[in-house]
């Protein structure tokens, strides 16, 4: 069974996209109108549009099998049903990669994000963040992504204080 799965993976990159919005404030303007670029639907479209770039880069077909959106859950922890589903997909071998529109959509906690990276590396799952070309398997990529996720955590903590 494992060999069939590996053979399939040589032909197609199976992807789950992740694009939550924890609060209305993340996809609504101060006047209550929707910021079209931040809705879960817009994030899904951006992830789908990114697939063409990945196909050209990897030289093989890529397909998103599911878009997961944890609406109303904070990125400050992993207690999100969709995030837990994503972890299950990683462990089961159901996906080869994750696409997110922003680093902060995956996590706003340094600890949780580094655990996700380690989890993905253990199961040979790549993480793609649109607009960031970082390889978390290298020391340089890991330190840069750690700094960026620390800034996301800082932003979340400052917002909570306000």
C-alpha cells in the first residue's frame, strides 16, 4: 500500500490549503464592510491561484484536495477543529503540502508554529506561504520564519492588551 501511495505522489502533489479568519475584524473594515481580500473565500481563491506557480516550480501537477477554514478561532493556539484536521491529514499521509495565504494564518505562536514545522518535516509535508519563499528545512529558513512568527505572536499579544 505504501508503494502505491509513493507512486501517486511522484505524479501529483496533494495539498490542503488553510485560510482561517478568527474574528470579523480580520475581514471587515472599521465601517463594517467586508475586506474582500481577507475573507476565507478570498484566501481559498489565492491558494488556488498559487497552485499554478507551484506546478511550474515543482514540474508536476498540484491539486488542492481541501480548503480548511477555522472561522472564529484564534491563531494563538492549536485548539481549532480545522487545524486539528490538518494535523491528522499530515499524520495519515493524505497530503504532501500545505498552502496558507499568510504565516499568521497558520499560527500566531512561535512554539506552536515550530511544532507544526517539526511535525511536517517528520511526515515529509512541505509548507508554502504565499509571498514567502522560505525553506524551513535549512538553518537560514528556520531562523527567518521564527523571527516572522515571533512578530505575529507579538502583534496578537499587543492586540489583546488593547
